[in-house]
C-alpha cells in the first residue's frame, strides 16, 4: 500500500503515551497563549467605557465586517499585491479552521472529516487549493518584508514575523505533503506531528507579536466608532481628552493592541512624508506601550511635554487631520479620535504651549474669525460684492467662512460661486454676522472655545431662521454638519460642488473651440475674449491676481488636474461631483494620488495657523505632484487648499499652472 | 504677593455698535462683550508674577450681571478669586467714580500690587488706574510692559514714544497700568473653566460702597467715526514710488 493516496493521509491509532503527550502539549500551548493574551484582554476591558459607543446600527457593522474582514476589500484595494498575498493567507486560515479542528481530533481518534468520504475529499482538496495560495502568499510577504523592505515597515525588521512566516509556510507544506503519502506510512505520522508542533508553537506566539491582529482586528473592525474622524464627547467634569491612562477608552485600547504595524498610515501620512516627527503608527504603538507599561488605571501622563514618555506632544501637533491614516488602516484603528484626543488633553489642561496656537485661541476668544481680521472687512466685502443679506425668505444661506469672508483668494471663490448661483437663479443670502465654525480649534483640541463658537453660531443661525446652508469651504461643511451636533441641531448643509453638480445640465459647457455653449442670459458678444474678461467683482487686493489667473481662455482641451480636499473626499465622500463639474469646462486629468488616496495640502487640523513647518512643506510636496501631471490648471474645491497651493506655486520655478476653484472654473463660462 | 487686577468688560473688538436714544451711549443689547485688551495683559502679568513668586491673584470688575462671564474667564485663566461690583450705570460714571468704586471694594484687601490695563477699549479715559492709585495712597507707574520683583519693591519697564523705554524702581505696595503686548496671553482652558466654578466670586452692590454715583465729568454725547477714504496714486517708477510710500506710511499714516 505505498501507492499515492488519492486524498489526505491521516495517521491512525495513536498510542496512549502519544495521546497524553499531545494533550499536555495542547494544554501547555493554550496556557502560554493565555498567559500573554489574558492580561491584554484584561487591560482592554479594564479601560474606561466609551461614552458614545452604540452597537447600532448593526447593519453597518456587519457590512464592514463582511467587506473589510471576510472579503479583505480594503487590504487588497489599497495595496493590491501584498494585499492579495495577505488575503490568500487569511482565506487559507479560514479554510484551515475546520482542517485544524479535525487534525487535532484525529490525535484523539475522533476525527470527523473522513478523507475518504466524498465531502471530506471535496473539503480537503478545497483546503489544499487554499494551502497552495496561502503558502505562495506568505512566501511573497516574507520576500517583501525581508528583501524588498518598503521603508514604511520601519527600520527594524522584526525577526518574529520571519519565524511566524516560516511556521505558516511549514503548516501549509506539511498539510500538502500528506496528500502524497498513505495513512499507514510512517511519513504520515511524522507529518502529523510536525504540523501539530508547528500549530502549537504558533498559537502562543500570536499574542506576543503583531500577529495579535489575527485575534483582535476582526473585533476592532466590527466595533469601530461610527463615522469618520468622529471625536467623542467629553463626559463629566474630569474628562479633558486623553491625558492619562484613566482617559483611555476600551476602543482606544482595542485599537492600540490591534495594530499590525503594516505602516499604511505611515506611507500616506503627509507629516511623515515631509520629514516631520509625526508617524501615526508610532502614536498607536506609543499608546500600546503606555498600556503595556503604566496601564489603563494609571494617572501618569501619556504625552511628552506633560511628563510622559510614550507619545510625542510635538508630533501630535504636526497632524493635519487629513485622515489618510484612518482611511488606510486595514485593522479598524481610528487614528483621529486618538490624535485629536491627545491634543484635547494637552490644550484643555493648558499644557500645550505654542505662540501661534495661543494667538489663534486668543483671536477667536475675542474676535470673530481665525484670520484675526476685523469683522468690518467682511462687511466691506459683502457690500462691494453686492451679496444679498439673508433675511429668512431665501432658500439658501451662503456661508462665507473665515476664508470666504476675509482671504483674498477665498473671496474670489465666493464671488465666483455667487455668480453661478445668480446664473441659476438660486435664492440665497449671506448672514450679517458670522463667527468661525471652530474647525481649527476643534481639531487642535480646544473644547472650551469650540463649544462657545458652535453655540454662538447655532444661536445666530436659529435667530435668522436658516434652513439650508451652502458653503465653499469643506472644513466649514464638516464642522457644521458633524461637530456642531454635540451642541444642537445644525441646519442642512452642503458643499458648493455638490450644489453645482445638481445643476450640471444647466451650466454652460465649454466647446472644443473654447466658446461656452450656452445661450446667454444677457445680451452680449459671445467671444472667448468676453468670457475671460469678466471677473464680476472688483475688490482691489485680488483683482490683479484674478486677471492673471483667468488669462487662459477656457477650452475643452484644457487639462485640469483636480486636487481632492481631505475634508471633501475622505471626510464627506464627495469625489464625483467636482470631477463632473470640471469635465464641463475642460479635460480632467488625475494626479497619482487622488480620490481616497489624495495627499493633503498641509492646512488642516489648525496647522494653517501654526506657522512654519519643520522639514519640507506639505503644500510644496503636493503642488509638485500636481504640476508634474502636466495640467495647465489645478482645480481645487477648498479655500485652504487654494491658499496653500497659491503660496507653493508662487515659490516654484518655471511657469506654474493656473489655480482655480471649481466655482471659478464654472463661473468663467458664464459670460457677462 | 497679593495682586489685585482690575478688569473691565468692553464691547467685542469687531462689534458693530449703534448709538442709543440718549445719544450718550451705545445700544448694549446689540453687542457681545469681551475682556478689555490691556486688562487681559494686566491679568497675564499678575498670573506670571504669582507663578514666579507665589501669592494670590484677585480680579475685580465693575458692571452689570454680564460682567460675570469676563470674571469667570479671568478665573479660568488662573485668578484665585473675584470681586464683582454690581452696577448698571458704569458708562455714566467718570473715571473718578469708577476708581472710587474699585478703591472702596478692594481697600480692605491690603494688596501688595494693583494692576489694571492702561486704558479701556470703549471709553479710553486712561485714568482709572492712576486715580485708583491715588485713592489707595500708593505710588503708581503707567504704560508698563514688564514687571520684575526686586528685594525692595519693583523694577518696571515703561514704554515711551518712538521706541524709547524707561526703567524705574518703585516700592510696594504700588499700582501699575499695563500696556498691551508685553507678554504672550495664555488661552482659557476647559480645565480652567471647570475649576473656576468652585472659585469664590463675591458680589458687592455699588450702592453699598458709598461712592457717589453722580459724575464730576459728565458724558455729553458720543458719535460714530465718520467714514472717509482717500486714495492716493503715487507717481514715479517703482523704486521712487516705494520710497515715497514708505515715507507716507511712516510719517502720515504712522503705521510703520
């Protein structure tokens, strides 16, 4: 009976000493696993409960679990090759669950999957296919980690992951080899024991290494906080954010222990990529080190600068809150509530000392806008621009925001969008008074100031009977819609690209010749000259800049690269509307990093107000990438991105592309 | 060191004001209020002195109930306790009248140092601090940018015109009026506000202090600044025009 078996060989008749030895080894392995895993679980459960946690809506959780865990969608989508390799290993493990159970049962003589039976045969062959894929996958990942060595995996290559990879490979090989022997052959017994020992060695290694994610990350993904970059409410008089271990919640603990150190967050982080201290992975690992050290009951500070050693305060304040890390994370870690949580801890207790930060806070404590300009300037702009004042009768309140009300470039965007609204015959008005929505202070962690600003604004909007808001600023949109909820019910709000996209078929399209295809609302000569000479407003500071910007006659052949603002894309899932609008007036080209993978302009998270950056400027890195597409025009949809790129392009050599908001791109087709 | 800081609540910097029917004051319901800027610097100076030399910082403020928010802000930033002089007619009182109120309210505190901003952003008399010093019978110095405690008293830096400074020494107790910009202001924190809730805020009624309410100098009327703009085109080539511009900014507009 030495012929090749048609199915998996299983050794028969284990002797009593063999069975006892196996039992002892199983117990020892499980005990070793628990000795490490038990305390971790304890630390997670011992952490403070998340005040805002709701299991509902369960549908979203099930869906996330299905796509992100079972289907490995994010893992594959965002890093196709290693992602696929990982997916094969994961699916291999899933298929192996039953095989492994049966394998152990065989040791006690109670195997339930008969390799000779048809169902056993089908299952073992299926598992064999997965085993081959898994072996190839893990070999690929091994090569990547130890030979290709992408830099975001870190300087230190962990030797344990090499051992783990070896063990997984061995598991698959010993399984597959059993197809080439028979039940009675000594080889079958040897293979069974090697497979068993590999398994029993693997199990206790899991909680000691980043392979802990095998156990935790499915739960992390299932339990993750609803919404993107959702900042939890502060509860009670002692809650100031993440200051000490006592402030660490169960979700934060679970997420910290789930980190698989893949470095996707690092790879996409604008701070890390421009030579700053911040590395989101290190923030998470710092939280884990804190939990392993002082632990969740400790009153030792977490941040450096407050007496802690675990996470750098300086690094935490380099975050632009672009959300790439949170979006990319394949194991459900939500970086932003943690990073903003640490900032809150530092700002709410007054331990963050930064001249620019204090200046911004003081400006908003007594003034109305983050730019520190007199509110009279906003009034002047409204008068010059002849913007209608909102009186409760109009459908829309056009929210200017700090940039739209005070920044020259932002004002141009407002002016252009107002022209589009006039063209469409929309009914709108602007508020007499507006205060900063509190976006920069919210992201910097100043809850006192944010609450004041949110409440004052909500009151003002209610008094003016505002029902619908439209804004040119994605930061205002996000903050009003999501962050104000803690203090009242904000009116409905949308971004101007969403608004314009709804009327896309009414907006004049550009023909190949460059003449907008539209019957003018007002009489006039339809020439390209005419289309470009119209600016619609005349405030002195921006006029010359605008003339230069609009010097290019629009044409269908004009290549326009669209930069996805973080707060419009990742924060709001608006990707298609601005693109649809751009295609009305030119040819859309894409930057290497676009849509969900868009790279920040550097302004978010309050950083626009914090002065000079260390290392390369984020805006310069992104501007270079946009210019390299060869586009003649950069299209933006956020006044912060716009102002960042304006500065970056100004410092670049050669002829920089023109820089226009989507509203300006549309408005230039409107004619006089 | 026991330091008293007299602070005033004034209309917010960007407030759009309307003159009320009496023509003597603004419509108060229109505007939001904030701490007078140079008073904020006086408070910051006091807090820094306390951090260096230990002691107590007490804020005192006169005005109606709304003044409470500004007092709480001062407590949140680190003042230890507060005295609120409750009065509804602050705008009708002259600098002497207000100084009398404050002097009466704080006299029994026997503070080592009394600080206040050099002037208020609304009425801008610039006298309250000086009269207060006189009423308390302590030496004073004005336009102070920097305060240093010495063995015998204080060494202070005064701001004079055209970039000149003067350093003088004076004994304690003393009163100083503080110029804006000498320090960097701290921001109010959530923790500070929560702590402020437990701090003492003593309310005294202006009528009980005995200071006469009738002003010596009565306010006749106020008016809004007249809007005027004049555009000048500076001729010549860029270099010469720039030189002229700098000249004008320096000596005509005086912003450089």
